[in-house]
C-alpha cells in the first residue's frame, strides 16, 4: 500500500467548556478522519490505540487521539472506576470533539468515523446517533455497545463490532447489541484473541478490519 506523507500536531480539543489534550494526524489527501474514544486511561498514549491509528494513517486516513477525561478526572477514575462508565459524560465529550473538527481547516471537510474501545464504544454509538449527518462509520474493539442499548436502533452509521474469540461474555453482549441495530452492521470475531487482543497478530487483525471498514464507508462528498 502506498505510504502517505503524514503531518501531526498536539491539539487542545474544546469539548464544550472542557479543554482536552489530543494528537491530530493527517496524511495528504486523507479520505476521512477517525476519532478514537476510550472510556478509561489516556487514549493518546494507549499503545493499542496508537498502533491502530498509525495503521489507519498508512491507509490514508486522518486520526484524532484524545483523552475523554481530564487529568484530574483520570486520577479519580483510577481509584473509583466510575467515570469510565459515565456514558452520558463520555458521549458529551465525544460529540464535542466531532463538532470541534469542523473548525479545523485541515480536516473540516472530511467524513468522520469513530473508533470506540471498551465503554468508549457505547459513547461512539450514542454520538453517531446524535450526529447522523457527521458520523459516517463506527468501529468497536472489545467494546460494550450494550451500554448504549436504548440508542442502538437510532444509529445510522455502518457499524463494525470486533470481539476476541476468547472474550466470551463480551461476544454475547455484542451479538445482542447487534440485533438491535437497524443500520448496516457486522460482528467480526477474531479467533484466539482475548479482550485486549494481546496475542501475536491479533491487534494487527483488528487494525486491518478497521481500516477496511473505514476506507469503504468514509467517502468524501
């Protein structure tokens, strides 16, 4: 695959009244932009998210890795593990990031995809339902789409749910969630993978599936 010249910048994503740190990367003539959403920890510094983002960049997609929680909120969540399950909060922040992109000249005209992991997948699906004219595709990695159950029938963006073959409870959650989706959707189970896709070659398979999905569905007008 052709390598694309890449530019990147550290940015402050203004999600409503809350400034959140992020990394924006955009290759020349990008086909679309993918915003990453992870419910816990730092999306910017997640080795798994960065691996997938770089794979998407190589395929000609721009990416935004940003933290859904502020530094202080992250410290609180490390102790309580509550904010990562505050889907209302995560969704609000993610919608703020999608809206913020429209003010960035480099990527303002690009169709938007959302890549959600864990509880961030629920926020991605809810944000897609809230911004149907902006969000053109969703991918979930080991996600909890069941946490967005009431909203699932409203999602219009084509949705790919990727689950590890050895992540049995989450497989069931994803299959039940998929049954409530009225949009184009697919559940892909990666054999031999656990929840974090830490086994050799499994994260590469996630990245490949995600890139194919986004390149197919993120088309410039």
